[in-house]
């Protein structure tokens, strides 16, 4: 029983360490940008705290993947573009699975209106 408890505590420490390392791998300014983006998503979609936390997690994962792509491929190459597109697609798929249809409609309309205002 004690071995299981110690094993469980060790697992928690490892998970906490990995989470901390991944957060550190993202620069402070980049992390602030991610948090601003998540805040916008949460506000527009009306996400609850649990959903908001998951979106933040997904955004951090995407940022780390993007950093790896930036190191692996030459910017502008077909492989680079495909890898970046895959990161976006994965994030969108996770966001869609996390939220309701109504929330996704709100987000799609918001993105569309932002895109039109830029054009």
C-alpha cells in the first residue's frame, strides 16, 4: 500500500514537472499573447472555467508544436506550411470537441467578422 502511495506521489511530481517545463519553454511574452487569445475565445464563446482551462492547454500545446516546426522546417516551405496547417486543424478539432455547436457558431461568426474588418 505504501509503495503505491509513493508511486502515486512520484507520478504527480513528474506530471507537475513536465507541465512546468512546457510552460517555461514558451516565452513570457508569447505566453501572455496566448492568454489574451484564450481570453478572447472564452469571452466570445461564453466558455466556463473548465473549458477555458482546456483551451489554454490546447493553445500551449500548439505553441510548443509550432516552435518545433519553426526549428525543423525552413519558413515558407511546403513542409512548413503543411505542418503549421496541421497544428491549426488539430487545435480547431479539439476546440470543436470541447464546445457546443452554439459556442462554435459564435466563434465562427466572430472570426468571420474580424476577417472582414481586416480586408
